[in-house]
């Protein structure tokens, strides 16, 4: 690694030695930026790396709420406002027991470059809580969301910071958060949260956007090798929002999805998940909040518990990790390569460990990093903000067409940038440098205090 880049990385590690996930995200980006730092010495002169690796603001607070037994519980809430050079902070809220400042700094840092790639005027941020909505009643979730918003409302706004959903934060949670915001502020600020219901300020295609966008990006990669997703066998991890709509778009484009998973295990359906089966999964996960093993009982297919293996052992053409970070290790990456995988599209944030990425790149596998492949969600969040500003709503077809165009533009930008820096087809390098250049130039133009 370049000595200057190494010194920046070491400085961050010394300040926060226990934030291992953030360090992983940091080293992945910094290493790939080396050609840009060498080509454009002004970034070193203006200390861009030192500034961009430090959040502009870290907000941490307690969230007391009342459970179904009338007892007061206390969780932690966070908002990491990482970089606003391109526009208001933009990034999701995650409710999950694993949420820490470390996790959110990793996600917020990734969000800077992801949002830059979308071509829309959005900065990078992330937030959430270690609250677990699983198994909670609606009343408990509402109590928690209201309490969280009592603190969060003072830090957000349509021109300041616009949160959205993430893991554990779906339509129900966004509804409660927005209702609390309106009650506290006495202001119908439709632009202050995205992922809202279509009847009260939301955008069509927003729930589908991350999954759809990931598949659009993968298809663009395949085209560079005169291939197409039609007829390809696909393995998808996860069964939440991103995975569900990645599967739907795969079906739309003629691919065959043979696996999905959740935290307890995964199903293998050799015949493929069709529209009827997918509708059953949506009802299972979004309404009954059940486990994917029920699919195996319903459709008489194999189910494997997580402790006994992962879906990455299956033979497939395309792998779409859509669950969580670090779910594809080096051994699993090697299995995918040995089983003939052509392309990997990260629907989740940083789901592949660094050693796994190296294996994909060394074997000439088309690899789409999350900041490019899963940028569809935040792209349509940006489109939702635009519609809110106009007090106008686009049709489903209009939004989907705009999403498709954005993902094509992200792919073209990442591919062209990889070519310019001598790494043709390396989307990791292309996406990181392309996202970085736009933010770095904006920081220089706006002075040393931003």
C-alpha cells in the first residue's frame, strides 16, 4: 500500500482500534484509490483522505420505550452524518441487535460513494438502533419509533439529512417514524423520510428498487461479455426486501432462481422459484413474518440449516448475496468459482470478505461491489425526494425506467473509470474511484472546512 494511504488508515485505526468492520470498509476503498491519489496530487495537498474518513458528525443517544408488559426498556440510537459535500446526508436506519457505531460508520462511509455514483445530489449518512423489531408487537414498535424520533427529529430535515429504511426498518417502521415526526414538528415534511407509503408521499418502485437495481447492474456487466441474464441459474441469499425483488426481476428477465435463505437456513428449489412461489414468500416474510424453512414444507424442497452449509455450495451462473455483511468468505467464493459462477452482484452491503473478492477478481469473475450494485434503493429514494419537492408523483413505469437508466449510468461510469485507470472490468476499482472523484472535487471547491 502507498505510504501516505497507509498513514491515513493507521491514523483511523489508532483513534478507534475496536471498529473492525469500519476498518475493513476503509482498507477496501483506500487501497483501490491509490491510482487516483497518485494521478491527482491535489487530493493529498487538501487532505481529502484525512477528511473523508472522519464523519462530520456522530450522534448517539438513548431510546427508552415501553414494552407490552408496561416495563420501560432502553436501547441505543445513532445517526452518523458522514459527508455532505454533494447534498443532504442520505442513508437508511437499521434496527438490529448487531447495530453499533462501528457497523454504522462502515455503512455511512460506503454510502458516501454509493450516493455519489447515483448522479443525484446526496451526501452519505447512516443510522439506527440495537433494537430488534422481530417478535415485537405493533404497539411496541410504535413506542420505540416514537421515542427514537423524539431525539432524531432535531438532526434531520429535507435539506439536512433524509433517513430511509434498512434492515429491520420497513413500511411499518417508516410509518411510525414519520407519524412521530409530524406530531413533534407540526410539519408535513414529506421530504424528511423516504420509503414512505405511496399514498402519503412515497414513490412507486421504492420497495423494489434495491433488488431491481442489482439485477439491472449485473445484466449490464454480462453484456460486456456478450452474455445475458436470460436462462441463467441464480442463487440469492436472504429473503428480505432486497432478495425478494432481486428474485422478482430475475424472473422478469427470464432467469431461474434456485435458492433463498434467512438467518436460520436456506432452501434449494431446482425447479426454480416462479411468480406463484415468490408471492407465497412475500406473504410469509412481509405479513406472517415467518421463516424460510416453511417454504420447504410447502413446496417439498430441500432445506439446510445455516450451521450445515450455505447456498454458495450450489452450482449457478450468477450469485446475488443480498443478506448481510461478510456472508461470503474465501472458501465459499472458491466454491462458487469451482461451480462455474460467471457474475456476482452484491445486493447487501459488503457481503463478501476481502479474500473472497480477490478470488473472484483473480478468476476473472464479473464482480459488482455493493456501492454500485445496490445503489438502486438510494437512487429511488432520491427520486422520491424529487417527487416530494414537486408535489407530484410519477407512474410505476416512469420510476422503473429512471431506475434502469441510473443503474446503466452507474455501470458505464464504473466501467469507464476502471478502463481509465488501467483496471478494465474491475468494478471495485472503477466504482470506488468514480464515487471518490466527485466527492473529492466538491470538497476542494467548497473549502477546507467541509
